[in-house]
């Protein structure tokens, strides 16, 4: 579904559908952003640097292109809040947040 089609249908959708769509777009933006940090090597180092850059970038004006544009889109899709390193690591590892919560609940039981 394209952005224009989704914008037309957004008001008709349930809130949980809109949240899920925004989360998937955010996750795709994080994965794309990780390509800018590829020289760091480990996933933990990449997640740590992305998280730090999101916190630093939060109050700056929207840029034109490049890494800063990706940072701005991740922040916008997450409601202006920077993401924790653990969330970014889960996204880069391909884990679903709901799936991770279910797995941790099963481990505790």
C-alpha cells in the first residue's frame, strides 16, 4: 500500500492497525539507517550509535537528505521519542516486539 493510499484510509482504520503500520515503517527506516553505520561491525555497536544519534538529533530542524533525514523519519514515526538501544537491536535482529514479549513471558513461567 502506498503512502497516498494509506493516508486516505488512515482515518477509517482501527488505531492498532495504524500503530502497526507506523511501527513497520519505523523498523524499515531503522534498517535502512543501519547501512550508514556499517563500518562499526557489531550489531550492538550499531544500535548504540543509532540510539545516541537519535537522542542528539531530537531537537534539530529537519534536514534535506542523507543520514539526518533517516534519523528524522525514525523520530517522526516514533512520535518524536528516541528509541532505546535494546529496541533498535531487536529491529536489526528481525525480532517482532510482540513476539519478544511473548517469549520473555514464557521464559518467566
